[in-house]
């Protein structure tokens, strides 16, 4: 037990909270489907993105640690330009309301699976799931429990709870992928950079392109809220003399090792259990994947696969849902010059976070947004937000009036610039699909 407590002490911190939030349903789905459609061939994408992810988020962590009384949006507004802060704010608020709603839907879906409730007609989706009012009740119950967790104490309690969930979630997906790691030769082959041929369904109607999946994986890992939000969490540590080396070690453990193992496990689980199916390219939802993951377990234990996967999906969605509420509260209060620290005494923070927990939960069972609206929000906003956030981090981490003597050195700047170039390249790669979607919808 002592070894676990030592490991927990080495893990717990803002990086653990952000890792738990990053490992949400979006990243989970992208990685799982990468394995289902292309086997282990895209493992290299996740592995090579990890150092960029660690350095980008750790750089933002340093900004918050060295500026504990000035929020990230205030720094962008005051040190860069107010228009940049407002653009990022106005893009993130509606985008992450939509994402919070989708994660609550994943939570209720996973709960139904764990409770072994058979899908019936009349759900919000129209053709599957339990009746919409049952989903509504589940969502309200989940939101109520989360309100209690987040508002009953300050940031430190939330940080501890999220770290526990991070470790539990990672264990769930490692268990699902465990049998797949016996195929080590093919897994190591997936670390060699290459783009496999498109995956085709048996009827020839469905084509899956490796580049599009790679973009989804990288975009999910280099998530803007992680870089914009972790400075606030780092500031809430309230250390008078922040140990930047200790923060970096925790970033490497949480964002590098734990998130890395999580990413590899998901691709391996999908590739081992489902890639060999004749019509694997027709699988396009995590819900479909859940039903056949029993093959990842040996005979006699196959019933554990779907249950453990559903538990992992529930925790993944829950952690991201909580982190979104936390980050949006930071962003809103900071932009409107209100006290933003997460403390037991900060009533404005409590009210804002409760709103961000309840509103998406109440709306999620009823949502049925037009496809074009989803395309505009998810693709259009991310195309702008990701490069702009990375550029903002680069500029701030190199300013003496922000970092003092701890300005970024050459090695860190090189990695940050590589991340920026990659983000711009991905935005350019997304643009043709984005425009074609607009044309087809118009």
C-alpha cells in the first residue's frame, strides 16, 4: 500500500486533472476507431504527438505557476491583445457547451450499458437508447452528484478525486487491451510512420482515410482547453515558490506515461479485437465497438470486456465533463474580471460551475443539432483555435514580464514551434473537407 501512496503523491496535481480531462470520450473514440479501421498502423501518430502535448501543456502550467493571481485570459488580453482573448473566449464557450452535452450523453449511455438496460424506441437519438425522460433523470442524478463533488470543497479535493478517476480509467482500458499486447511484433511495426491504404466496407460504400483519423487523434490530444485551462489549475496550487522541475516531472508522468499508455491501449484493443472482422470499416461508433470487445478477453472471461469498457467510457466522459465545467468557470470569471480561484469561499465560482454542470446535463437528452452546425463548431472552431492557442503560449512563455528568469529555452521553443507548425498543417488539411461540407450542406 505504501508504494501506491508514493506513486499517487508523484502523480497528483494539475497535470493529473488535465490528463483525466483530455482522456475523454472524443479522444477515446478517435483512438479506438483508429485501431478498428487500421489495426496498429497509426500507433506512431499518438506516440509522436505525446512529446508535443507534454511540452505545450507543461509550458502553460509554468505560466500559471509563476502568475498565480493573473488568469490566462487576462495575460492574453493584457500582454498580447484583447481581440485574441475575446476571439478565443467566444469560440470556446459554444464549442465546449456542445462537447459537454455530448459527454453527458456518453455518461448516460454507459450507465445504461452497465445496468444492462435494453435499448428502446423514443430516445433522443430517435432509434436507440432508453426513453428520453429516463436519460434525463440519469443526467440530472449525475449532475447532482458532480455538483456536490465540485462545490463541497476547494480545488484540492477535486484534484484528488480526479487523480483517482484518472488511474481507475487507465486501468479499465489497459485491462481491455491486455490480451492484445501478446501481438507485440505487429504492435512494434505500428510505431513505424506510414499511412495505410483507405479501409473499405464490404459493400464498398464506406471509405475510411488514415489521414483523417490521424488528424482527429492529433487534434484530440492537442486540445486548446488543456493549454488555456491548466494555468488556472496550476495557480490554484497556490505555491509561493513553485518547483518548475517537479511540475515538469508530473507532466511527464501524467501527460506522457499515463496518457501514452492509455492511447496505446485503446488502439491495441480496437486493433486486436475488431480490426480482423470482415466489415470492420463499417463500425463507426464507440457503442458498436463496446458490444464485441469481449474478444479482448480469454475464454470464460469474455463477459468482462463490454462491462469494463463501459465503465471506462463512463469515467472518461465524467472526468471531461467536470473539467469542462471547471475550465469554463475559470474562463468566464476571468474574462469579466471576477474572482476566479476555485476555493470553498468563492461563491461566484461555485455558481458558475453549477450552471456549467446542470445546463449541459439538462439539455443533453433532448439535443438534436443540425449536422452543419456541428461541422461549423467542431471543425471551423478547432481550425482557428488550436494554432492560435499554441502561438499564444509561445509568446507568453518567452516574455520576461510573464516568466521572469524562467523564460523558455531553445529546446522548449523548438518543440513548441514544431507543435505550431503541425497545428497549422492540420488546419490546412482540414480546410478542404470543411469547405466541401459547407458546399454539400448548402
